[in-house]
C-alpha cells in the first residue's frame, strides 16, 4: 500500500456530519531525530474520528509522501494499513491506544469530543482524504 497523495486514496466528503462524532484524535508526524526544539508545530498527518456507534474513520494528509521523510514513509504507510485492519477487529482499543501515543514518528497531538471547537482541525477534515 503506497500513498502517493490523492490519486491513491479515495477522496470523499469529509465533513464531520456524515455520522455523529463521539471523539477525535489528531496525530502528528515527528521525523527521526526529532528533538522537540522546533518553533513550528509538527504537522498533523492523521485524524481519527470515532462515531457514536464506535466505528473509526481515518483522514490522512493528501500529500503524505511530501510531509513524511523517505526514511519514515514506508513505516507510516504500514502503520496506516495496520490501523485499518485493527479498526475492523477492535476499534475501541485502537482509538484508546492512538489517543495516548507519545513515541515514534506518529504521536498524539490532541484528543477531544467536539472537533467543531477546533477550527484548525475542522479545516484539516475538509482537506484530508479518507483511507
């Protein structure tokens, strides 16, 4: 599974009113060697949206291959593939794990229950593509 941008991902209407959302989790990318000293916020590359029924939707940065370094790209892609599979089996456990990731190239930036209170994340919802 290789994500070369929107061409390899099905673009959908990513408005959050498709199904009432229960929770969200914004995941940021931290390249290898990240020291935390950057003045600029690390980019959010994945939004995980949980609906009232417990199902998960994954919205990914449309230019993942540009944002993520070559060293990390295949690893991030394998994580995304794994998330899709695990979401079918136990979405609640996966959401809980993703909500507290603090190490590696994909970490939790923010979690919450009302994404509409976060204009920046709402903007990302409209630009990101669904896995």
